[in-house]
C-alpha cells in the first residue's frame, strides 16, 4: 500500500501517528510543574488512577469504606485527603446518598425498613482521587462557605462567598421550658441565636429522647409505618463559644418542618442532611438569626410570625 503513496504523503502519515501517540500518552496528566516547582505533582498525577469499586457498599459500611480509601491514598497526595474533599470531587455519591431518603423512596412506591442495608456504591462504580488543582478549588470553596439560619423563616441556607448554593426548610426549637433528663434541668427549648462554627460530626449517631434519656432504635414515620432509624450524620454546632448540644440533623417526620417543634435542634429532610454534611466540614462558620422582616422571592417586604414572642420571658 505504501508503495503507491508519495514520499511526502508517507511522512505526513508518520507525523500524524506520532502526534496522536503523544496526545494519548499525555491524556489526563496535566502539567503542574509551574504550580509546584518540583516533581511531587508529577508523582501525584501519574499514580492516582481512578478507583474501581470491587463490591457493593451499603450505608452501614459506607464510612468504613471511605476511611479505607483515605488511609491508602492520603500519603500519596500533595494535600491532605479527607472524606469531604473526596466526596465533593465525586458529587454523584451525594446524589446516591440523597436517594436513600425514606420519603423519596415512598414516591417511587418503595418501602425501606432499614436504610442502613441500602446500597449506595455499586460494584464497578468509579471514584476519582482529585489532583492538587481540583483539591485546591474544593478547599477554597470550603473556606468561603457558611451556614445561615433564620429561625422564624424556618430556612437554612448554604452560602459560598455571595452565592446562594442551597435553601432548605427546617424545624426549630419549641417556645417553651421543659425538664430534660439528659440535661438534668429545666431547659429553654428555643433554638439558640448567635454565631459560631461546626465543631463536630457524628457519622453513626445513637438516638436518645432528651426528655426521658432513653435510647430508641425505631421511629414512626408520617405515614404511620415503623422503620429502623437511618444512619445520617449529626452536625454539632458551637454557638457564641458554647457547645450546648444544638445539632443540625435529619428528622424522620418531615411534616414537622417549618414549625417550632424540636427540643432545640435544627431539623431537616433526610436528603438535605447529606448535602449539608458534605458542604460544611468541621470549622465551617454558622450564623443563626431571628429576623422577622425579610424580602420574599419577588423582593417584596414580608413580616414573619414572631414564633418566640421575643418581648416575653419564658
């Protein structure tokens, strides 16, 4: 075949093959020398191949599996690899976790008694270890993100710089005083107002009734069905320098959202709790306010109901 081609055309073909080979050779290996000033980034991009999941992972084993990835790859990256960074680099994981929401599954005519047994990672799924440039962008996003809660509006917002990322409906503390056995005192159940940070994550929480101090393992849903309690992380806040056990966590009864119903914690939908968890690592700032005068979605002034009757003393 080549005998019928002119010498110049043969050289053109050879040149095109050479170019194609080099493009494939360098695909997915970005040049980071100008950013790092050494060969560590070359090492990082050359060894961090995508992880192909070799077995199905349930909610119950999910965190243990992620921890094994962190343990294996953290020493191979030029940055500190964390669970939050890894999952934000693979946002499809958050989508899978959101889909374990009991009420989402109910709309699909699916009843799940034990959420912990649901598969969230499938055999053959691929997890990407972010390179240093991608990691730096995610870390910068974390640094510039904060939580804003307006109690009488029953809204929790996640804001990055001046960009509103998410708005979630919530429930807040009841406007009353009650003896809580867990606190061993009469407690003001109103959600505390002030500024602070996310101080802790509880990835496999135990559930206790703060009123009588008893642990419980099942819950009665809004549809009157009994299920086991889901495994969804609790987010602990420190407000005004005080670590008073005020949590952000999912409620198994979303009918109570947009109400003053809890014992002080901020309740969310199950799906929303996963998003909040992965967008607010430990150290994220939080502001909890009580603003009655707001603007609605059309920009018109709106006065909210004073659910805590701020002029009275409980």
